[in-house]
């Protein structure tokens, strides 16, 4: 029997890991992490149209990323804020994962936020391989 090249061996190892993790996910070992979950920002009158990126990662309980997750989830995200002068926005409410990771960009004007006002990105509970994966929030709180 011929020996596998190092590259072929690594490919099989990756495939076996992804298959193991898929089986774990099918059995409920699948969670969604958000980073950051909370962010403190200082109001700055000169910052307009600034952005923050929230990274969403599909993982197992051990913290390994489910790299096999490549899917889009309509109405997976929404944005809200408490600012009386600005409205935070996101380009799309669809959350799209590539290799288990999705990034949502929140656009807002620092100059329009007052002390203690917030913007909140809410990620819905998503269905991935038939499992309900609980979403959550990422909250940015402003201070003067």
C-alpha cells in the first residue's frame, strides 16, 4: 500500500476533524460567540460615519470553530440605538458565515451620541444543521 504524502495526510486530518465536529453539532454541540459583546466608546465630535465590526463565530463547547459552516441566514441580525440624534445602521440583516465566521459592520456617528446612549446589534437565534443556535447582543455604550 502506498504511503500518503504529508499534504494528503493533513487533508484527511482536516476532513476527519470537520466530520467529527459536524456529528457533534448534529448532537447539539454548537454555539454562537460574539466579539465584542460589550464595547465602551467615548463621544468624539469629529468622528462621523465610523464603524465597528462584530465577529460571530460558530463553535463547539470546547471552543473549536465549526469551519464547515458556510451559510446565510436572512433576518439574522438587527440594529437599534438609544441616540436621539443618530441611527446606527448595518448593511444587511442577513448573516453570512464563511468557514464558521461572519462579520457584521455597524455604522454610526460618534458625534451624534450623548453620554450613556447605546447602539445594540442583536443576532437572532439561528438554525444550523437543524439545531437552534442562540444568538445574543453586542452593545456599544458611549460616554462623554
